[in-house]
C-alpha cells in the first residue's frame, strides 16, 4: 500500500521546482517505462504498477524496486487523465559533454509546447539524431507531457539546455543551418555530415542574433496558403531531407 | 447583450450532434475568423467579438451580422481555455463533388486525434493540396479543436468523408500511395502528377483492405530507434517529397 507521504512526493514531481530539487522525473505507461528499463536499470529508481503488469514484466524488474499498487492508487499518483498500468520514478539524465563535431545536432529555439518538444525528440530519434540542444527558455524536458510525447525516445536521445548563441558562436564550429521562410529549397541542399540545425519557435521563428550566425538558410517550399508549419512537422521534414 | 438562449445555442455547438443538426460550427480567434471572412462572407453567419476587435476589423464585417460582447460573455460561449477576442458561427462547407483525377488527394485512415487532423489539413494547405478525404471513423472536421489547429487552412482545403475502400477501389482510378514501414524510400519516388496518398492511423496504420489496393508502398526510412512517427509529421514528410 502506498503511504501518504509517498503519494505526496510523487504528486510533487509534477512541478519543475521539485523535479529540479530531487533530480527525479515521472514516466508513465508500459511503453515508456519499458524503454527506460531497457536503457539501463540504474536510471529507473522505483516502479509502481498494477499486479498484472508486474507479472508480465518480471524479467525487466529483477534489479528494480517495484511496488504493486491498485488502480485507485495509480489514479492518485498519475499525471495522466487515463493512467496506464505503470508509473516509474527515474533519475534525470547526466550526459557526457556535448560534442557538435562529426554529427548532426538539432538546436531548438524556445519550443514552449511540451507536446511539440517531446514529438521533436521522437522525430530526432527516428532519423538517428542522438543530440538535441534546447535554448534555455524552452519547455522542461522532464515535464510529464514532454516525457509522454517522446514515446520512449527520451531513453535514446541526449537532450541539453544551453545558450544557443554561445554554442553556434564558436569559431571552430560546424556549419549552422537555419530554417527560414526565404532560404534555399531544403530538397536541393547537400546532406551535411555534421552541423547544427536550428528550428525556430513557431510564432517568433529563430531569434535574429542566432540567424545572423547561420551559414546556410533553408526553406521548406510553400505551394499553398498556410502561413506556417508546426515546429515538429518542420523539424521532421528538414531531417528527412538532410539525413 | 447576449441572451441566455443564444449562449445555450452556441455552447451546444461544442457537440457533434448539434453541429450535425444545425449545419453550423464555431471558429475562434482573430486568425481563423479573418480567414473565414476572407474566404467568402456568406460562410460566416454571425460574429461575436470584443469592441476593440470590431473597431479594428470594420472593413471585414460590412456584410456580417456582428454582436459586440464583453470578455465575460466571450468566456461563456468560448470552447477555449483562453478565449481570444472573437468567436464566429459559420455554416458547414458544401463542396463540389470530389474529383481525384489530375491532382493529389490526401486520404486519412481513422485519424482520431482532433489536433492531428487539424494539423494535417494545415500541412496539406502548405503543400498546395486542396483535397483531403477522411475515412468515416475519423475525427469530426467541425470539432472546435480541429478547426483551431487548422490555423485557418480549413478555409482553403476541401475535406470530405467517405468510404476509402470504395474510393480507391474504382478501377478507372489514379495511383494509390500507401505509407508503410517496409516500402520504397519516399525520397526516391518520382513526384506523381495525380494520385491518392493514404496516411494510416498512428497505432493501427492502414487497414489491410486498403493496403492491398495500393499501387505503390512508400516508407520514410528510419535510421534510429523510434518505433513510429506522429501521423501529421509523416504526412508532412511524404508531401514534402511528393509535391
């Protein structure tokens, strides 16, 4: 049975302040919890699950503190409207230092919507991009909505937060591609072996101080009437052409 | 001042049953309302807006019944968490009969999420696709969340609901492209002048009875670990290569 203090602790992790203090985040649902357990058991600190889920997944849980709970208890600790069998507490990632040479890095300028951020991480994972860097005003990676919408890709993509102007201002750096409305057709650009791909905030685009440091401006040619594309959709299209 | 019966009527349009009965839908926010007014004033039946929005947009409202309301009244009739200056009631579209020859048509198999459906309509609009057909089990086009996420593209893209098996089963028809996990690389397919592009439901993909009638199976090559792409992202990538 879940004690009150534990319920309160897990609920508090819905807030960034407590996630930052504890270094812990919530992951929910069979898919994401399994991906995290497979990524390395050390990452997952505790699993709270319905009895049938525990029975089915014994092989994954050998080294993980696991507590059997009821549906009513899961409802209490879940951040989802419809809780889904299992909730895990995991330690926030500590990645080796970011290295931009020799690979493609996706750099996100102020993506505010948690669902968009998670979807972009999932897209990066699909295209084999293992490094994403967010400007400091982006949504929090450990927001439960971000974690959910990565659909498990959070376990495979390293996500950093950094001052993007400092990152792309490095004179020994790699080419920087900026997605704008009046650049070169992305389908005609040679696939780069390394570089930083800047994706702008949907309403404000890429900030001028970053745009002026871009080496190549690229565009997804528009043939109809829509004014813009969703940031995640744009990221998907860019990566499908450049990887 | 808004009378009670009017408030009740507008609120009822949040439900499909009442939208179907009346043939009316709700559009909210300056961007979408302006797009609808520009698309043809006959479409918009009534506009409810804050005084400042009416003053700024007099030129658009000459032939449209307009009622000035307060913020509190807007709150009552709005479907949004944060109402945005203006709400319009518009008549549902009546389009000429669908014609699949000589153009590209996007065909959606059971897209359930209203945000996804709206985003796909917006993507179609960006790529100049003016015809989208949804299977009968798809989300309702006039769901306020669909309307919002089209960002105004609803005014430019004709959306139909149809039995997709009947549509693509027509022997005198056009090529049918199906997006699957093991088809030809979409970046290597010749751009078709006409055809139907099938986009599957995210969890179930394209139903077998449709898949067996497809002439070309295409794939967005996967280079990393993610199991799937969001349906709207997949649609964007496919259209960026095939238009």
